[in-house]
C-alpha cells in the first residue's frame, strides 16, 4: 500500500492540530480503464493452450502501469479469476466480477471492496454495469463503476448513460467519491452519451494522452473508445500521471508500440498493444485523495 505524505501549512491545519484532531494522510490512487483482452476468445489468457500460464499481453500492460484500481472489461480468463488476479496484481488485491456468461465487467482494487454488485444494462444482455464501494486507508469511500457500452448503436449508449446517471444520483451518497469508466465505444468526444454524463455527474475533460498528444484509444488510434471519468469532488484531486521521468498532466493513454522508454513499464513488451484482437489501449489517471477534512493536494503522483 502506497500512501503519500505531504507537509501542510496554514492556520486551519495548525488549529486542527492544536485541537487534538488527527488528519489522515492523502492517498495516491491510480485508476486504469482496461479492455485489454487478446486472442479469439475475448480473454486475458493467451491462446497458446498453456492454461497453467495465465499471462497475456493485457496482463503485462496492467503490470507495467501498476494500478491501484482497474475498471476492467471482458473479464474472462482460462484460470480462476482469483488465480489471475494473484498473478497479475498480487494476492492482496480485491476483485469483483459480475455474474453470468458473456463478456463480464469487473473491478480490481488494491483497497478493500466493502460492497459490490451490478446494475442492469438497458441496451445489452451479455453484460451489466459492475460497481464496487471501496474503502480508502484515510477513511474516504470511493465508488468504482466499470462499463462496456453498446458498440453498434449510439442510441444504446445514450440509454446506458442515462441509466448510469440515474443510478449514481439515486444510490451513491453525495459525500462519497465516484470514478466511472471503461470501454464506452464512443466514436467522437461530442457524443450525446458523454454530454449526459457530463451534465449529471462526471467531468469529461481534459482527456488522457500519449506522449504524442493523441487521446484516441482504439487500436488504430483514431477514436476515443475508453474513458476514466471522475465526479467533481474526485476530479478536484487529480494529479499528473508520472511514469519514470515522463509526466502526463491529463492522464496517460499507454500504447506500447510508441511508449518510450518501455523499460519504465516492465514487463510490458513493445508488441503488446498490437497483440491479435487487441482493440483498445489502457487509460490511466492519478488522484491524490485527502481525507474529508482536507482540501485537494497539488503536485504529481509518485513515479511508478
């Protein structure tokens, strides 16, 4: 568990200390959206027949990013989910995967998942919206919502966005933080589904980018399929993503074909983002979350 300590100044903080109040340290949280399956079975396990080795290109990309929370799509593996999570992230990680056959969504978290479930997708019958209520070490509650919107029809994505906005408003307390994302299958940044989400709950800019300034996330890098969106309170705690000496103010779109030096994201390999049927890039955003009594912290997250 990585907790970032900051030095605080100001009469408000000093007064609280004098009054005997103990303030929790801000928590660095990296959130990654990941529809990173490859091969012919929409799976995170390679199509090599060796089921004893669950590591594929998507797993290597996720290891290289070292996330704290993953909003994961097409959450299929040839081994048990617990075994795959252990091998990719570590035995200390928690996870939730929605029930049923198809291409399920899920959440993987370094921090305890205290409650989880799924909300019905109004446009699709082979997956739902996965959610998890996560307890951070400083006492804050962060809700993570992982989705995989309808690819073929924009009307389906509009219905899905309306459902998400309604569920968030009805079921998540106003004082809790919310991160939402995954594969929205959006063709442009001007789609109505994004306007609905932005009007109701989430901040939709700035977009994460690669080192060349490209914020598109499909395999051809010409469409903004994948998103990590935060509600206003969480977005106020955003900080640049740092990988080695590189810094990405709005977040990072990781394309292993062009990222340099790739040695900063081990064990990711240059060809991982071009693996067979790899249709998406990973999207990472960093937050430095204070406890409820503190104001958002500036600066950047620690390099990973």
